[in-house]
C-alpha cells in the first residue's frame, strides 16, 4: 500500500479506520472487519485492495454497526496489512487532534490537502507528525539474556529493557546509557536488530542486541520491579508477538537452541 496524504472532501465511501482513544471501531458480522462508511472530513491514508482507506476520530459517532475495541487486542484478529494501517491511523489521528492549535502562538492550525502537515493560520508555523525514537535491547551474558519486569506499567510479563533517545545522543549511546542506568551494567558489541513503529506512545522502537561487558546486575527500583538472566530453555512469561521485544526474545531462543 502507498500512503498518501490528503483529506476526503466528498461524500465518497471507503474503509474507515475510526479511532476512539487507543481503540479501533470494527464490525463483527460474521468476522472482525473494518467498516465501510462515508468519508467526509476523514484523512486519506491510501488504497487497500482497490478500496480507499481513511482515518477518522470518533466523537460519539461510531460507524454504523461497529464497536470500539482496543487496537492491541485486534492483533491477530485483523489481517496483517489492516492492522498496520490501523496503527498508522492511530498515530495520525493523535497528531491531527493534538495539533489543532499552534504550539508557537496558540492560534488555530489547518490541514494541508497535499502534505501531511498542519499549518498555523496566523504565524505559518508547521506541525508534521512526530515520532519519539526509543531503543530496546536484548543483552546476553554467558548464554543467558537479561529480562525485567517494568515497575511503572506493572505488566505481568518479563521483557527486554527500553528507553527514549535523548536530544543529541546516538542510538548506541542511548543503549549504553539506558542499560547502565536501569540495570547497572556496561555493554559491548551493540548491534542493530530491526525497528518497529509503536503508535501506542507515538514511538519508533529501534531494536538492538548487546553483550554484557561488566558490572553486577543492580535494577533501578523506580524503573524495574525485578530483573534477571534467563537461559533459553527457562524464559519466563514474555510479551505477545505484537512487539519487537518478543522478536528479540524469540531470536535469542532460536540462536541458542
Ligand atoms: Zn502560530
């Protein structure tokens, strides 16, 4: 699919990726599907199988016959390409809504019809969709990998460590800093693994692998509930396949089995 900016100005019909908070409106008859609806005022995303796709923010007006379900729960229930479009719709709708007013002078902004940008009607300041890059790292030591439970989200699983990139920092510097701050250890052999858009926090997750170089594991208590080194045949409960964290862990297990 080619993603193209633009706004629907007619009453044409298309696939509507209607977003409410972090939920997507879907129909369930007989299987989970994206509703077809009028597209006036919606943001054009591109075409899927010959059908135009649009993103729209729900403000009490659900597409007919649909209900909002948390997007994360729809992973695996929607076709992969539909899920990818839905994650993009989530990010674009959040950007569009959060930049209705100029961050510089406070006056209203308006959408461009040719570019994915909102421009201030008074001072001309532009707001493009922005991402916050974050690194996520699988660290290895003596054939085991470092996994931790997050103290803030209190998710019921262990995962790889992650953190947002600071202004002026390289990705590799960020990897080394985050792991030293959160786990108290130093690293060597920091290698790029892959990346993943993560719309739930407007992020781009950039995955790395690395090796333990020194230091005792000393989890930072405000960030980490518990942490440990896990052998490939003793991996605890880990995140669902939706995330790059899981890809990093599955890759580790594959390499050691
Ligand atoms: Zn302005």
